[in-house]
């Protein structure tokens, strides 16, 4: 499949297997690049406009100019996606990603590297999390604080999060890292936001300290439509250990229940997902027109 998929690279749509960038690209040399990713549901792209708005905000923060307006980026994205869709089965879907790096420095300045690509979603690898829940492990690695680099921009340098992931996988190969911020409050994980449910209220960390995911905002909107109280607040480990339910949101997961944190089971029930998480997951499935959990569980 990889030899047949196409990608947009610096002005051309080419076979992904033939795509290349310079070894002098500053995205490679310095990790200086920005990206954003949405996904498809039944081969239909989800909230592309919202993702591109966040993408262009990240580009502005990083002082990167892609050399095209977001309308052109949207057109290119759809062309790449539509070319690649015949390569997957009807019950499969794609991640859809835009990337811009600082590019190569030369006598005339810098020419950014612009890429648009698609990658099949890892349903089989992650199906167990919908059956068993996610075992969250909190690593010793802390999330990069906003005083150093704003987590609100989707910067491609994931060294901080990857170090956390290495530590967690050494402790539990199935573990999912959720990092603490520098104040000791739960923050976020790789590409994922964290929520707890306590006494019927859905709580998630404050936006200043996390990347505000589109799935995160969608979940908050759905909760409000269902009359479920939501709030942003600091969440420490005591809050997490004593929560009634917990879940993560992400582009691929949408909503996925958390079964434990550092080995401590969430809530008093063995049911996964919990009742409120289940309501939100059902609402999300209704919004996108697909059984989100079922799409994963069918791969077991």
C-alpha cells in the first residue's frame, strides 16, 4: 500500500515511496516544524476547517509561512485523500496530516518544506483499549512548560513526549503516558487529552497547559448538549485516583476509557467504559455516523 499511496511534497503530488526531503532540512536538523492531523470516518474527513485553523495558528506561533492560504491547503488535502481512498477497505480509515518545516536555509533565505500525507489508522493495534480500557502510567518526565514552549501549538518536536513514552513502555508495554505539568498536575499524553468524571462532572486540564485537541473540544460540546456539566481545572493524582471514571480523547481514539492510573483502578465498577463515558462515546459515534468502539473491536 505504501508504494501506491501518494503524498504532496513541495508543490507536487507524487508516490509516497518516492518522496524525499533534503538532509539539510531544518525540520530534520533542528526538529523545527509544525503539523496537524485529522481523520476520516467512513472515508469522510472530519472537521478539516477546524484542524486547518489550528494548523495555521500553530504556523503563526512558530513563524513559519507555508506559502499558501488555508483554502489551497484544504484543496491539496482533499486531492491527496481522494487519490488514496481506493487503497483501503470500506471499514478502514485514514489519518490525514499536513506538515510544514523550516526547510533548507540558503543565500536567498529559507524555503519551507510542505507535505500532505495519509496513513491508515491503527485499529488492530489499539483495539484492546476499547475492550479493556487504557492503563495510564504517569512518567517522571514532565511536560514542557508553556514558559519554555507553548503546548497550544502543534509543534512536531515530540522529544519530550517520546521520552515519556519510552519510560512508560518499560514499565508496562500496554501503558499510555499522561504527563504531569511542572506544578504536579496531570496534563496530556502523546496526541491525547485527559478527562476525569467526578460526581457527574466532566473535568479536563486547563487549555494553557495542553494542546487543545479538536476531539477534546468536540467532547466538551457533546457533553454540554447532553446537559453534562464540564469544566477546566487542575487535576492532580489524588483527583485521578478518586475519580469515578476517566477517559482520553484524540484524533484516532475520539473517546477511549481509562481503566487504571499507575495500577490503581478507576472507579468502583469493573465496567469499561463507565456510564457517563459511554454516553459521550455514543454521542460521538452518532455525530460521525459510525460505531467508534465497534470499528476498533472488530479487529480483535
